[in-house]
């Protein structure tokens, strides 16, 4: 026999032990449920797209994983393919390809793994989950949708048990109009906004120097610094008007914040933040970032925004939209660090039917398991020949809450002993009362 | 503006329109629910494994997709990686890597996409779903688990609405003992069993010729032909005993079939089939194949078996197990062809709140939607400025069953009109009765 292969995990490609995976699975289910409650429909695109689709917008080329078959021979039909690095490019391709068959506004959610060839480092995954919602219109999409999106995320994060968080919102037109109204050329805008976006981390003094080095007037530098520090719309309006800049973006932002309240947004959770300047290139209006209170340094767990034209690289038609994407892997990391994820159970099993006397009563044990499953209770039978102590130990280690024991006398009396493995108590229950008894204990209503 | 990129789907990588995806999503949920009802716990492994892990068993090298970063520069840490082509190799690697942290018997399910560089042809996907269950023991695993596995699949396929199907079962030791007891050498066994496996398609006469050409005695050829045609265990026992072969495999098979009944197997659905000879190399005992009645030509939709040692390439410890894998993509194809998949809805939305007079009553409409969602009803508000006719059309096209209309008089009276879009009827309902009314109509209990 040859020596077994030495195996070690591949860095950047996380996987979980069962107790952690069960917690992640609960998150995924909650997100799906909430998205569907708001009428978003699931789509799934292949992990694999043509390379020219993936690179149409440029920018992320270095991070894209190509796929290849080293021994493929003459069949070259799957060359020039790569793994998707986000779910927005596939959505754009999907909408362009299927626009004749979709109904608009098209409300879709998409929960899938994406892959990025990031340099391996703490908290950077090469394979991770994104959970996206977008509403896509054909030709036009009412601004009121921009007010709905953060309310969906508010519901999702609340349902996930995140105790406090803030969705920060701005509009790309605000800073854009401020700088372009003051003589900053188009080729320079990106550099200036990048410096503004980093202002909180860089510090005021250094940011002033950077902006001055870009050739900006003192008045504009003052305006930009004031804008990143300003907390309400009235103050922002004064700055814009003082600089002779358009207030269109600010008007939109005020509309969004005002209407979000009508959508049921929890008060105080949607906050204007005029320092949000970056965001992926395609955002053209509203932009969002979401921070878990106390974990702001971990970065935004849910970002997105409004785009004028989703599929411009793939279609001559215009598809405006607005979307948000939960970075589930990052959020889950943060929840684990803050003990917000319940990882106490390593199996979905709610009841273990033990086999005290397998030789004589196996059919009885299997019948009990069938009865429980028909009652909607996740049940497994211990099928190895081991003593009861080992069977209880197995249940406890997995975090299974209840075990059932039935020996000769119980079976003769039509009863079973139900052991609560957490409380370490035991009760005798009639067989025909077993399902309602356990459903009540398990909180299954 | 540049010309948009011409996009076309990549062959072998399927994706669905929303109505079909919703149906597939329901299948995935049902399978998960059923697997958990039997106490299987979800795990998920990365799509990406080291190439030496993927090729440890050999055999499928040509079909494996490697991944690479064309522009990766000096960071070579993700070379020699590939996409998994099944979920069994990743399970073996996972068990070997984590054996100290798992409880055995380890009951896991795993539902993920896998990738194979198959030659593109009808019904052959390069990316498709597998839905696996396995029970893995440490050192040993009781044979009774082999009787439980087909019962899990029986429950799953029943819950999916497959009207009739048969799980065919055999044991690899049966044909193996028959041929090796009669002088067939180890190097020849695979060729002989392959010919036997194909006997039903090849026909008796031609199969006899092939087997004779392998140098088999007339008596052995008779025995093999009789075995592939025999339908019950007693007859098989006569053949084995007549040939002086071991009956160990047959004893195991009888045990499995007998005990499956106690696990609740639907009578007539688990059938011995002594012609099942192939199966992936690692099966060493029980083997299963599953055919939907009337669609046998589409091949097995769920196959699996018992293996003596799952992780022999990755660990010195022995991990015997038994597993079954539903080929979901193939099964879903077959269900669509047989009209067993409900593709009538393109959104999970149960109620569309229309906006008859958005300017005045938007808050009212949003409040109705909140009320319904709090009652667990999937709801969306129509947020574009269009007439009611267009709004109803949108709901009908998506297959949304109910629409709510509220104008000035309804709102003043604390009522809404509920439109049943299927029946084309309308009822007036008091606002505070709306949730119970719709929950009852929607069958939400």
C-alpha cells in the first residue's frame, strides 16, 4: 500500500466543520426567506462565463480565474472561460440575453459563490458567498426603488440577529457636481474622489495636502472637507449652493431617505454619509454601505447602489437598476467573532432513537423513527451495536436535544422514555402522545 | 459608444428562466428538508481542490477542469488547483482531514454543483447539481445502514412528486465471486463484468460471444447469462452454489432487502437486479441504481453503494461507508419532459399591492405590504407609474395569484379589494381581516 497523500486546506478556500456549516446554512435560509418575502425571485447563473463577458468592463482581469482542461485534446469548445468574480456581471449578461422573456421591473435575488484570485491574507477569501438583490427596469426605473432596497436589508439583518447596524447612503452626483462645478476635469475626478473617500482614515491635514497637490482651490478643498464631515442634508445643501454646484444628487438623496421611512425602515438606521465617494464604477446615483455597529473596521458587509445602465456592454437597450449585495462570508466571520452565530449543534437531528436491544427490537425503533418523521421531527436511529452510554454520548456531542429509550417493559406498555439531553431529565410518554409531546418541546407549534 | 458584445450561452452550462429556476429551487429545498428529516447534516466543500487530491484515484483526469490566473505574476499559491467533478472525493478528503473532530457514524449530505469537461451533447452537462448522502463509519459500519439509504431516497423522490420509480440493488461480491470462483483472473474481471453489465443492451447472443472470446467456460457463460436474467434471490443462490461460488454477497443483499422493509421502504420499489455489475471502482458491496418508471432510457437518476474504505488515498485509518447521489440536473430534465415540474410562476410573490393613486396613497400601499409581510405573505408593491391594467398584466405574467387594489373610497372605509388573478374574481376585505383571509386562500394554514 502506498503512503497516503498529505492533505492540507487550500488557503483562501474556506470550509467549515458541521456545527459552523449548520449555522451558515441557517443564515442562507433566512436571507432567502426574507428576499422572497419582498417578492424577489431566485436566479442562478453558471459559475462559468466567457472570458470576454467577464472582462467587458475591465478592471478586475488579474483576479479572474480562468478554467482549462490540461488534457483536453482537440475539443476546444470550453477554452476562454472563467469563473465569475461577482454576480452583477452575470446578471447584466442574463438580462441582456433574456430581456424579451423577462417582466420588468425585474426583481431578482442571487445567492452564489464567487471566486477572486486575491492575495491570500486574513479575512480575504478566494471563494466566498454573495447574496445579491437587484431591481432592474427597462428604459426607466422609478427612484422610489432606491428607498426600498435598504429596507429589505434592514429586515434581513434584523432577521439574522444582528443587534445594531447602520446603512450609510449617499449619491454619487453630490461630490461629482461639487468637484466638476469647480473646474476639476473629468480625467482628474477619480483621483480626487479617491482621496475624499479615504479622508476619514487619512486625516484632515494630510487630505488637504493631497487635494491641494491636485491643484484644487482652497475654497474647493474647504468644501470637500466640510462635506465629508457633515451629517445632515441642510448643511450639505449650503455647501453645494455656496460652491455653485447642482443639488440634483442631494434632492435624490433626500427623497430616498424620506421614502425609506414609509417602507418601514427602522429609525436611525439609514444615515446620510457624504464621504462615500468610491463604489464600483457603474454606480451613477444612490450608493450604500453597511456597517455593523462596533465592527466598523471590518468594512462594509452590504454595499450597492443605483446604475443608469446595467448591461451597456451587452445590449443596445438601456436597463437602469438598483441593487445591494450582502458579503455573506465577511458577515458570517464577523458574527462568529461576536458570538452571534449559534454553533452549538453539529446535526439537524432533533431526536436520536437509541437501540437498547437491537437484536430484538430493531423494527420497533425504526417504527418510532418513522412516526416521528411523519410528525415533521428530524430523527435518526443509532444503528451501530454499542451500549446506551456511547449512544447518549454520540447524541450529546452532536448537540441532539432529545434521545428516546425503549426496552422490553416500555415496549410492552406502549411507552417510551424521552431523555432531555440538555436538562438531563427523563419522562415517560405514551407512544401515541410522542409526536405532540416532542413538537411542543421543540417549539414546532 | 462601442458595439455591444455578442453574447450566447456556453454549451453544457445550463441556466434557467425564473419560472424554471423557481421549480428547481423547490426541488432543492425538498431534498434538503428530507435529508435533514433523516438526520443528515449539511457540509459544503470548496469548488476547488488540489489537483493531486482530485486525481488520487485516477481515471477521470481528462474531465477535470483546472483553474489558473493568466496574469497572476509571482503569486503562484493557487496553481495546481481544479474544480471538483463529484462530491465523493471531497468527502473523502474532508473526513481524512477532520476525522478527529467528527462523530461517527458521520451522516452528511452535500448539495453542490460539480464540473466535468464532458463532450457537449444532449443531456450532458458540464456543470450540474449532485445531491449526496453518505454514512461514514470509523473502522466499521453496520450493514443495516445499507438498508436505510434507499429508504431515504424513497422518501425524497416521493416528496418530489415522482409517481413511480424503482431502486435496483445488487452486491458487487455476487458476480465477482461467480467469476473468480471459476478461474477468471483479477486482471480480467473488469472486462468480464463490463460485458455482463451491458448484457441487456448488447443482447444474449452477442454477450455469449464476447464472454466466450474472453476464454470463459460454457458453464460460466451460462451462469452469468442466467444471473443477469434472474429476478429472485433463491434462483441466484442456486446459480452461485452450482458454480461453487461464495454466497456472502447474496446473504448481504438479502439482509438489505429484508431490513429495508422495516425502515419503511414502499413495497415493490427496492428490487434485486443481478445485472448491475459496474459502478465506480470504489464500491465493494451493495450497489444501487434508480430508474423512473417509463424513463428508464434516461439512465439512473440516483446511484451509489457501499465502500470498504472511503479515504484510503488520504488516510491510514479505514473509513467504510455507504452513500447515494441524486443526479439532480438529470432528474429535473426528466421531470420537465414529463410535466412533473410546476413552472407556472416566475416569482415567489404571493400578493401584488397595486398603486392606483401613487401620488396620494403610496404610504398606504407600503403599509399594506408591511402588514402582509409581517403575516408571512410574500408581497411586492408596484412602484412604477403605470395604469392599473398594466399592473394586473405584470402580476398575471409573473403568475402572482392575488392583487390588492385600494382607491380613495376603500382607504376611507378601511377596506381593500382583493383580486384573484387566476379565477378573475374580486372580493372586498376589511384591512384587519386581510392577513387571515389571504393566508387561508394561499393555504398557509
